[in-house]
C-alpha cells in the first residue's frame, strides 16, 4: 500500500514549491515510484516539476457526458479508470495526474470524488503518493483528498494570519476526525528569529513544527524564469532546508 503524503495550507504559502522539493527528496531516497497528484483546480505542480500535463480529471469527466463517448462494452466507471491511466504525465521516476477545473460553475465536488475513488486504484502501483491540495479548508471538509493520509504537512508563511489559518486546518481535521496518522507544520519564507517571534501562536496549533524553509533568492529567480523548482541546485537554501525537514520527519518511515 502506498505511503500517502498530503500538503495543505492557505493560498500563496508555497505548497506547490514544497511538493516539488518533496518529490526530489523521495527520488533521492529511493522512495519510488511516485504518483504526484495536483488536486488544486488552479494546477501548476507540473510547472514546478518540469513536465507538461497531457490530461486532467475534469476533462475526462466532461467527455463522459457526450453521448456515444463511452464504448458500449464499458461502464462509466471503467471508462474513467481507463482514461485516468491514459492521462498520467510521466516524469523521471514519478507520474503526475491533475484534477483540473470544476465540473460547472463553482463546483469541485464531483471531480474530487472521482479523483478520490480512482486514486485508490492508481495508488496500488506506487510506493508513494503526494497530494498538492487546493488552498483553504474545503477539500478537508469534503474529505476527498486528505482522507487516509500517512503524513500531512500544513504550510504557513511567517505571518500571524497564515499561522492562524494553519491552526484552523488542524482544528477542522480534528473536528471531522479525518484519518491522518501524523500532522506537522512547515514554515516558509522565514528568517532568523521568526520562530521565536511566533512562539505563542505556534503553541496554540497543537502540532509539531517540522522546521522552516527560509527566503531563497534562487527559488524566486527560478520562478521568475519559469524554470522547474525540481531542478534547483543542491546547495539552494530551500533545497537544503527541505532536505533537513524531510530527513527528520520521513527518514525512518
């Protein structure tokens, strides 16, 4: 059974960047093959990983609405499963699947439910599954992409607002009794002294602080140039910090 890692947090705190560094760490540590899941309708994990998306779940669902699309010898469920395998984007030692946009104005429920159901089938082919979730709390309340997770990394920048937002995610997972084996907070874009300054707020969250990824000019430059963060040099501040965090939190799992 695949080891499942989910990444959550408010918008703009670096979830996708962390997922790219996480994929890199897993490959370096032989935790392959990997299935990376871009569960954010505003998909950009492919860019961080340096691959091109060839299809997404929402597109697959849309095609099943057309009369005659599904072969007569297939059920809708079988057809979606077949198309999801076909839509996998292959990278070096990892595959990627993206959820894509909503199934109609403002509705993300059906694509999420389809993703959850068929993810269980896909996951059997991988050692590790990583889920880059959409911003906010909705995916948790739906119980679609943070269900039965081995490790949940909640990301927050070093602002009080973001830390409190992370705290609300923790509260919601406890309230809903979401099946998560371990939850940790990762601070991003920080500098020396930030953890001490936030000590009171961090204590309220009730989960361990795994570490902090500092401000990294190299990462910013890669983003400005549209380069894959997955390819950052080993000595980049963000790569070194993520490696330290993941060595300590996932090294023995």
